[in-house]
C-alpha cells in the first residue's frame, strides 16, 4: 500500500516538473499592456526583461530593459537568454524580430487589443502561452465585467463633453486623435465625445479645424504635458487658447499606459477619466 502511495506521489511530482518545463520560464515582454497582464496572472517571477513602456506595476521597472517596443535591439534581448519573447502586435523593427527567430528564440506577437473587446483576447493569449489558461479565463471575464460596469455608469451621465486628445505638439500643427484611435475609444467609454471626426487615427490638425471642432476638454498624457512645458504654456497656444477648453482651462492629464494601454487597468482608466470629464 505504501509503495502504491509513494509511486502515485512521484508521478504527481514528475508531472508537475514536466508541466513547469513545458511552458516558458524566462520571458521578455515588449509591451506595457502585456507586462501588466503577466503580473495580473501572477507570473512576474518569470519576467527577465521588459521594454520602456512597461512601467506598471512599479516593480516592473526593476527588470532588465530592452528599449522601446518598436525599436528593440535583438542583441540586447538575446543577451538575456529568453525562452519566450512576448511582443505587442507592432513590436519591431521587423529585422530585429527576424533576427530573434533566426537565433532560435520563440517570438509570439499578441493580437491587436486597443479596444474594450480586445483586452480579454490578449489576456487569454498570454495565459495560454504561460500555461495559465484557467486563471486567464477568469481574469478576462472579470475585466470584461468591470469595463461593462464602468462604461454603463459613464454612459448614464449627460451631457457628453466634447474632448480633444492631443498626442504631440511642436512647431507645426498639433497631432490629435481622430475616429477609431485608442484615445477616441477610451474617451467614448468614459462618457465623452471625441471632438475630432474629420479623419481616422492620429494626424496633424490645423488651427482652424481645432477651433471649428469646439472641444470643451483637452486630454493629454502626463508625459506630454511635462515635455511641452506644462499645461499653462500648452493652453497659451493659439489653436487651443480660443477653444471652449482653453477659455475655461478645462483639461485632463493622465498616465499614458493607464489611459491608452488597454490592459488590466482599463476599468480604472474609464472610472478616473469619466470622473475627470464631469468636474
């Protein structure tokens, strides 16, 4: 009897070891949203390197850095000895991705997920790669429910303020978010209306077009506000100063990955942005 029990115990231990060896144990993540998902699944101990967009949770910053998600260095990644490179759909450059695969490194690019519907798909994708399918399924369901709750709450508020998201400023025309952009999607989820409807994606917008759009709220990332000298200097720009947002000094500044990352924290982003739009 003791021999049978001992044999069964050994079999269980062997299967556990075999399972852990089957799935990646040395992961490099190129994409802040993917890094947050790995942490949310409790697999952060397997992360050996991350890109510069992986700034949450704060402990992610202590991991080895591989550069920007679209400009990774194949040599730097290879030096870490990963058994999986988990990348955003636009990880690059393509030559670096090809070099990694040619060196025998497994590279998996996540599905594009810059929408409420895309987040659960990304979570399940990461969970499957890490051997955490059940946990990922539960996390995806919870995020979906939380987004639905926060979006419904925001949608019940009226009126919907007209919001312009400014990605970049410079010598020329401001780069703003148009239809279908990640910024437009989070604005709509939070109960706002994107003031820019003339084009899709992110494009420069003339002073005249911005004034005609009549935005009531200016939305920017914290990093951009700091980069361009602070909100006072930004609101002095003629294309913004004469808008309703500029005249009432109504603006919202948020962490970029929280606002546009479309990851586990998106329900919080909807909640915080929705509250800010109503102040």
